[in-house]
């Protein structure tokens, strides 16, 4: 069977048992943990799974043609991922990877809005199933691995705010890809900034407007249903969290050109995004087709290659490694615990699609080359202090103030 042969050429550590459509069991690996048993319910799947496994394995799981009978989906994908190094790749997989390497997504304005609607305009209550109270749908920042998701997301907002160098009230801030409004509201309420948030999601926009109306900073924060390419500046600060993944590789130069045009001469920008720690490549085809159409993940060489020609200085870069793996684990656990609600709202196929997405993404950060980077940029080389002390000092002040506020019950 082609799929079994492919797995057999890859897996050395860990154990898989594949039960084919006729009931025959095929044992793969060295018998050690992690272990998983999967059953193929379709004879055709025994062959189609090998044609483009990066896409077809997820589709088979989503459609119920690949069923996990022992262990978990996480165990199965973990075994494959931890063995999927250059020495263990099947020649056909190497060929497919090379074939996809040149794929570059383009997201003109009309298409970008449709792509965003596909994912973010799901029922707002759906995201409450697994996100934190502020609906932060991006990598949290864990100061310790036993922190709660809500605490780590608060850490993330402080961490980013410290890098924006918000040293006086009234600064004009642009939030590109403002989500459900949490970051924009935090900057307006905590720093007295004048914040404009833009999103292409109608659901996110309407939710953010309701939050802004109830905010003590309601006069200093606004949300627009608008593409960042249609905006006019200037802005003293620009922040973009979890949006660069949707720009598309063909639009990277355009993104950084627009960033520079929107910044004041002494302005500062902070881009927080998922990326790859190795050579450029396309996003997983299952995630692109079913979860995030139009998405692309950059390597660092692609980001620098797009920022530099546009006259922007990269004034700071931080790589967050396992923070998103921990974020995704908490999302996955919350999602699984309330799976009955997901099925009632959608169906079992939707549940399995999202389960596969969450598991695959977490393993990408634990076993593969996925990272999160935070890149600080400026038009002037002296726009930020010459050492990083200001970031740490600001973050500690914010944490202390938040703790005092919580202790006083305010």
C-alpha cells in the first residue's frame, strides 16, 4: 500500500499501526512511544493519501476516511513530524515540497476581504469556546508555562506595548488587523493613545464597535471596516498582530512600502507574525484550502528582503519559539472540552477540520520550523533608544500597575 510504504520510509522513532480497508494491520516504527493506531475506511484512500499527504491526510481525517482508533490525532501527527527530517523524507515528498516552494499567494483588496470573511466571520460565539476573555487570536506570551491563557495574553499586550515606546499621551496609533479590538482598546485605555483599528471582518468590526462604545477611552478609539492600503496617515505608531500572515508573499513589498508611507518621520512600527525559521516555502495546503485561504508564512529572509528596499530600519527582532505551541495547546484543550457545542453549532466534519488545524499548528511549533517573530521598524535609525532597557522597564511598570489594580479590586 503506497501510504503505508511512505510512512515506513519516514518513521523510525515512535510507532504507528495502520489498519487498511480490508482489516489488515501494518506496523511501522520501533515500538516506542508516542503510539497511534489509525484505520482507513476507504480502499481508495490507501492510495490517494500518498498523492499529496500534506493535503489529503487532513481531508481524510475531516471526512472520516481516516479514523484514530488508539492514541490520538496528536500522537499520529507527532510521530510523523518528529521523524520528518531531511534524512527521513520519501523522495515523492521531497518532489512535492520543491514543486510547492515557488507558490506565492497574492491578495488584492477584493480577494483579501473574501479570504478574511471565510475564517473570521464565523459565529462570534464560536471563538468564545476556545479563546481568552479578550478574544486575542494570536500567540500569547508565557512568562512561565503554568500561566493561564488569559494571563499570558495580557503579558503579550504589555510586551508589545513596551516595544511601541508609547512615551506620551495622544500618540496616533494604527492597529492593522485589529481583530476583536483588544489591543487597540488596551493602548487607548492604558496609554491615552488615539487609536484607529482596521479590519476586513464584518463580525470583528461590529463587535469592536460595541466594545469601543463601552470603553472609558471611547473618544480616542475607532474601528474601521477598511483595507490598510486605503488609509492615509500619518501615524506615530503602527502595530500589526497576526495579520502579516494574510498579506501574501506577492504583497510583502507593498505592505512595507505602505507601512513606511503611513509612519511619521520619527514613528515606530511593530509587526507580530508567524513565520518559518528555515528557507522560504508555502503554507500547509490543508490550512490554506480549508482554514485560512490566501494565507502565507514568511521566512525571515523574505521579511528582511521586503523591509530593506522600502527604507525601513529593523530596530529590533525577537523570535518567540514555544509560546505559540503553548497557546495552541490551551486552545485545543478548550476546543475539545466543548466539542459538543461545536457539533451543535456546525457539524462533526467542521469539528474534525478545526481539530486537525489546531493539532497540526501546535506540532508545527514543537517539531517543525514554525516560529513567531516580533519585528520593530522605524524610518529613522535613532527613533528608538540605543539599548533595549526601555522595553524591560516599561513592561515591568505595566505589570506592577496591573497587579496593583487587580489587588485593589479596580
